[in-house]
């Protein structure tokens, strides 16, 4: 499959043959599994306090002649604490045990639980190749809600990676016909849940992914544009190419990145 190479002025400067990574079988189920594995590694362990529900001095002796015992009073063996007393007669209230007011939980969440999942190496690589293939499918990209130009898919010229100013990158994206996509990212803000009380009042949707050959000043400059992610071709994963497990993210590849993908036979 040959794809046109465009410069920053939307002029065609050549054609590039896509490597075998773009011809993988389209497997959305494997992509979703790989994304869930990546997300599981980000999950923060949580648990109840080790002393939660155990701070009361609740003790109830079950021996025959012990002071403050339950023997002979016809009461259950639930741990109890003393609210008041008159001589040897105690006014008890159940405590400490599960099912009592302020007692511990029977099976609280444990901090030592392992949330991270695993995936086979071949399966993970197949998921990345399949997600790469989806980025060149016009129907899949449009189905995700992206506003794609008429000449999509295309490859960016290597001179794109030499840009160091956010303003210049933004103007180039507009010249390439991605103005509607940039407007969609900036205008679509979804009100978050409880996050709005912690400085995250809105959350924006994922936009364009730009794949480059190396980390440079271009990566920092382009990352300033809301919704745009920049990734090194060697650090690609299923979540970057298919956020949320849904493939078809609008992805712009630079020609040096395609060359590295082909030369080093990445993800094969």
C-alpha cells in the first residue's frame, strides 16, 4: 500500500510504501485485551486501615468465675464493651466483631492484592500491529468521531520533526486540513464526576496522535496543543493507538518513523 507524503504546506512531495506492520489482521478483541492489561498496571492498590474497627477495648470472658464475664447471663459470645455498670452487672454493647456498630469489616480490601494482569508477548505485539493497521482505515477512524480530511491517510514529511514552535505546528496542522479536528478537541469538554471538586472540572477527548522517530523539541512543542499526543515509534503501545480499547485513532506518521518501523522490523 502506497501513501502520499505531504509537507507542512499540504503539498505532495513523494510516496511511501507502508511496511508489513500495516497489513496485520484486524483483531479488536486482542487490542482491547492489551489495553486492559496496560490499564491494570496503573491501578493504585487500596485497603482499609489495619486498625479500622478494632480501636475499642471490647473483651468478654467466657470463663466461669471471671469478673466481667458472660457465663451464666444467658447472652451470646459476641465481643462487647462496657457502657455502664452497677456492681457486677454490666451494661454491654456489642463491638469489634463484624455486624456490630463500629466493628471491623469481615473481609476488607487488602493492600497486598495484585491488580496487574499479564499478556503473552506474541499477543501484545499482534495487538500493536492490529492497532497500527486500524490507523490507516478511513472507516474506523471516522467511526471513532474524528474529523478527517479528504486526502487521509497520508504521511508527514521528515521536516515536521524539525519544528520547535507550537504556533508553527498548529498552522501546519490547519494547512493539512485538520482544522475541524482541532476544533472538535477544543470544544468537546465533558463534565467530570467528583473530579470537578479536585481541580479537574472538565475532561477532553483524545485527538491526534503524531508518531515521530525520536524525542526532540518537536515533541514538547506539539504536546502543548490540547488533545494531541506525540509518541516515539519505538515506544508505541495498544493504549496510545487505541484509547479505551477502541481502534482507529487519527494517527499522523512521519516518514523517518516509517523508515525505522521498516528497517528495525519493530513489533514483529
